[in-house]
């Protein structure tokens, strides 16, 4: 099977497509948003905001992946007006064992609670099982991220484990939850 190097998917209300340089300003704002940062990443809080130049380097890596890519990044746009509202990735792509991990961030908080994350993930799940021929999809999230827990469980992901006191957030150690979805469950 020919390797797939990018995602381009349409749903009823969304277009999931490769990033462009036009996404730089939104990505930089989202990477510096403390509320979004608490759900994303294990790095310690930064003393200074991420600069546009640092975000540009990250975006350059997204736009120029290795061959074959071990990660596929995508931007989430509304179909109605092409507004960028979030981003996601299919990561740790293991073509031999047919597994990968999913991640998604809705950066535009005004769009939260409208079903966009669910709609995007449904399309990505189908893409992974059909186009990438994956057998297992994984996801991990912190124990306090109840929106993601509800979202992934609602899409059929099963909790497979807990990494106890895995990350230091808000001055205390927090658990990371591990989820999985296998093709035969769908």
C-alpha cells in the first residue's frame, strides 16, 4: 500500500487539511493560551510566551515531515467560512503493527460544545482504519480533562490503563489515562 503523507477530509461542517503558513498566528496564540496548555503536554510552564519564530519552526516541521511520516498533522477548518478552529494529529504511526495515537485540540474556545471535535475525530478514526489500515488507535489524556474523556469514551474508546502521578500540573501530580479502540470494536 502506498504511504499517505497528509490528511484531507471533509465532513458535514468541517474540512481537515494540511496546515499552511496562514495558520501561524492562530497556532501561536493557542500554544500560548494557559487554558489550552493545561490539557496539552508535559513540559513545565514557560517563563516567556512562545515567540512567533518558535511557532514558525514547529509549523515548518509540520509542513515538511519525514518520509514516511510517523506523524500526520492537520488543521481543522469550518466548511462554511474556512475559519481555522483547531488542529490535530495522527502520531506514532506504526505501519507494521498497524497502530497509531490520536490527538486533537479545538483552539477556538467559542466553538467548544458544538460537536466539532467529535465530528473531526469520527472522520479521523475512519481515515485511520480505512486509508491507513490501522488495527488499533490510542489516545491519552489527563484525569482532569473531562471533555476529552467524555468525547473519546463516547466514540467507543475503552480505558486501558492509568499512569499514576504521571505529570506535575497545578502544583500536584496528576494521572494520565490511556485509551484504545481496536478495529473489531467499531
